[in-house]
């Protein structure tokens, strides 16, 4: 696994960035960069499980390790989700995905930190900046 980090400056409030990231329709919008029809199923509470799914109801499942509204959403990916079943242990212990919002000089700095397998680096290096531009566009509306 290799750590990747992406940061974007957004000129709005933390609340608007948070809404752009996690409100259902907004989430579907910006994650369409990765896979059209992407969505999540969860109550979005710290300690809860979350399913990250495509339209075919397959994807990944994770635990929400840290959630501070308008500041942090940290996930630990636990495995794949296929045909309605969890595929236990299909990810390593360090399969993290973290979203952190920091207010700096009248803008919000959104940083995404994730560990990915080496062969996925080119994909995420290209796709994640595009996804974050969509988050910025949604938040600055």
C-alpha cells in the first residue's frame, strides 16, 4: 500500500464543504468521476459500518473510525462487498480513506489521505483531483 494525499482549497464554509461531500445527491455527483451510480449506505455515525456501492450493488465496506461533523470523516476499509455479501479480509489493516477540513485564511482546505495498492496509484492520481474539483464546484455554489 502507498499513501496518497490530495488537497484542494475551497472558498466557502466548512458546512457547505461537508454537505458537498456527504449529502446523498452531492456524494453521487462527485463520486460519478470514479463510477457512475456510486452511492453509500450508512447512518453516518462514528463506529458505524458503511457500504460504498455502485449501481450493481457491489463495492466495498468500511467502518467509520472517526467522525467530527464539518471537520473529519475517517474510514477503515474492511473488504469488498459482492452479491450482497462481505468478502472478509480482502483488504489490509492499513486500507484507510480520510477526509479532513481545515479553515485557513478565509478558505477551507480539504485534504484526502488514502492508502492504495501500487497498481491503483495511476488511476487515483488522475481521478481524485477531478472528483475534488466537483466537490469544490458543489460547495461554492
